[in-house]
């Protein structure tokens, strides 16, 4: 199963807003529909956003749209994941937008398997691994980065238990990562975001592996809550790994200069369709946070495991 596919000159996306209850697809036949799908999180996760953005450029080209204009609009869809900007620029600089998008698509699948191959070395038989958000197949074309490491270790016969943070407010851990692990028959348990420190204090977590939306000088950016998980892991000497392809790397900036997306207050005010706070409550809803290098054990890339930049 692929998170996204190019089919009959359309971009076919799993509608991730409907998972885990319904497996439905959305078809984008022009670049504006791709922008909408990225904004409303039909497709999400840094690599999947990047590949979708590349196909958005291909659709703009097919539709005879000025590619510089399309590039600017697509880049404005979400601000944080480096992959979006990387993919749009790569297609813009190419001779043939569709050909380049298909190349980016193919590369994503190979890169994730390479990350898995290197990453599985840090996993021991019997490990319980905590992950935050969804850095799985659903965040990429398939396989995943952080969950790809877990898949690869599982495939070589290691017994692994996975703990997923629920990942408020959008529930990517609960809805998507738990679902993916269940599909693979990898033992998985769900915890509230606030529970990970306690589990670590009780010796119930051996390693943390998460993805990233941007890797830069001084640290990484990932889903809100990653920083607190990293702090707790440091307190209990638990290895904290980040799995990310080089398309997520931004060598030019300091990590503190990353634009952190602020999302709709409604995501926090409501739990599903139920309002959980008084009417009129003011909200702060950053979608990502920064994990500084001193809390990171290593970054698992498609070329090997490296020290933080
Ligand atoms: O807001 P999202 O769901 O796009 O955020 C996704 C994450 O934070 C992932 O952990 C990150 O993109 C890595 S995906 C391989």
C-alpha cells in the first residue's frame, strides 16, 4: 500500500484524516488541489508532503501554469517541513517536472529502506521503543523513517515492542502509528503524551526513535511534544534517535530560525467533535518544537548514522 501514487495524470492520496476507521482516497487533478490536501492534512509528514508538492509542480506544468508562480503557492502550503521546499526547488530546476517528480517518488522508497538498514543496528532484540507522532509509511511514499527502522529490525527477527505517544492535538500517533504497527503485527501500545516520562522512570522504554521535519545547525524540529520526550529521555539516559533523509536537512540555517507552524485553535479546543474547554478559551497551538543537539544521540540517515550537526 502506498500513501500516494501517480495515477492517470492525477495524484492519488490516502485521506489520512479518515484513518484508522476508513481507508479512502483523494485525487488531485491540479496543483491547487494538492495545496489544499497539504494544508488540510489529507497528506502530512515531511517526506510525503515533499513528494506531493513535487507532483503538484508536475500538475501545474501539465496545466500550463507558470511554474515560478506555482512554486511560490505550493511553498506557502505549510512552513516547517524542509522537504516541501526541497522538492519544489528540485522540480523547478529540472528539465521535465513529471519525470523529476517520479524520480523523487522512487528515491523516497529507496531512501527509507536505507534508513531502515542503518537504523536497525541500534535496535536490540527485546527493545521497547517509544515513538512520537507518525514517521511511518503514511508520512512517506511507503515504509517510513522512524517506523521504517522498527520495520527493518522486526524483519530481521528482532522482537520489538512499540509504544506510541497519542500526539495531541491531531492524534497522529494514536490514529496512524498504532494502525501501521497493527497492520505489520508488531506489538504496540498507546500512551497519553503525558505518560512517557513516567514510563521512562520505570525502565519501560529502552530507546526513542522519532522523525524530523527539519534538521539544521543546533538541532532538529519535529512534532510538538518531541522536546519534552527528549528531555525525559536524557534524564533517564535513554538513547534518543532521529531518523531523517537528507531532503529534511537544511544546512543553511540555525534550527532556531525554523518557522514553527501555528495551527487552528479548534484543534486544541475540540477532541473529535466534542469541545473540551469553556467557549471563548484562547489557545496557543504550535505544531512543532525544537530538540537541541545535546538531547540527540544520533541521526539515522540513508547514508548512515551521524552525529547531530
Ligand atoms: O503535522 P505533521 O503530521 O505533518 O507532522 C509530522 C511529523 O512531525 C513527523 O514526525 C515528521 O514529519 C517526520 S515524518 C517521516
